[in-house]
C-alpha cells in the first residue's frame, strides 16, 4: 500500500498513535455504514470518533471493524485504491484518519463527516441555548 498523499506533514498530527497508523500503513480498519465498506487508517480512538460523527448523518449505525468484512469490498475501484498515490487526510480533533477508498467513496465519506460535524454543532448549540441559567 502506498503512503497517503497528504497536504500537511504527518508531524502536524498531535496523536502519536494516528501518526504511527497513518505514516506506517499499519492494519487497515473498516467503516461499515449504510452498505458502504470504507477502509480506514487511524488510531482506535479517532476511528471511533470519526465513526460516531459519520453516524450523525445517517439513519443507520456506523461500525468500525478491525478485520476484512465478509464479502470484502464490493466496489472494484475501492479494491484498487491501496495502489493509488492520493488519499486525503481527514482531521479528527487532534488526530486524523485516511480513507483508503476510490475518489467517489472518499468524497462521500468526507461529505458525511462534514454533515455529521454540522449536525453535532447544531445539536450542541441548540442544547446550550435552550438551557435556562
């Protein structure tokens, strides 16, 4: 598997475990969400945070598994993605994850993550504004 093509140096990631997972191409985990199976690199904590934010943009549950799911990857382009030289680095708090997927599924998961962040921000800001001091 080739190294992710990141716009920022890996040294900007504050989480040592994420640096190791992303920079060293350690074991790939998989995000299962609404029929999607997205291979991801990152530490366990930031993978779970990423998953929970993505879940906010879905009616289904998101799950991180640390093994190749039964059936593998259904998208032929995602099966070839590990050989690509371009994978985005998605910041998750002080860490990061890298989706090892085709451009279409990379775009979809980034969009879900951004939608989840907006939803989370709206939910927490609504909660704060509706609490009586």
